[in-house]
C-alpha cells in the first residue's frame, strides 16, 4: 500500500512538472506570435505603404490608380487581421 502511494506521489509530481513545462512553452508561443505580428505590421506599414502612397501620387492612369487602390485595400485587409 505504501509503495502504491509513493508511486502515485511520484507520478503526480511528474505530471506537475510536465504541466509547468507546458505552461512555459505556451507562454513562449504566445510571445513569439505577438512578436511575429508586430514585425509583420511594421514591415507592411514601413516598407510597403509609403511606396504605395508615392506610386498613387505619381500621375498614374485611371486604370493604374485603380490597381494601386486595390493593392492598398488588400494590404489594409491583411494588416487589420493583426
């Protein structure tokens, strides 16, 4: 009987350690996800949007302005997900 109790205690302790490790991994995953989202937002806002704005100001034909507006709308849609 005592052996069974000790065995259960060991298993319980092991499960607690595993649970703690999983919590740490989940927290790190959430941090990585947040960092990735921030990087994507930064890249979209700083690397694409300014050039798209300049392109729209550059005397495009109506057809090309329409394409630029579609690109901007699609980028905004992507960014809004973050």
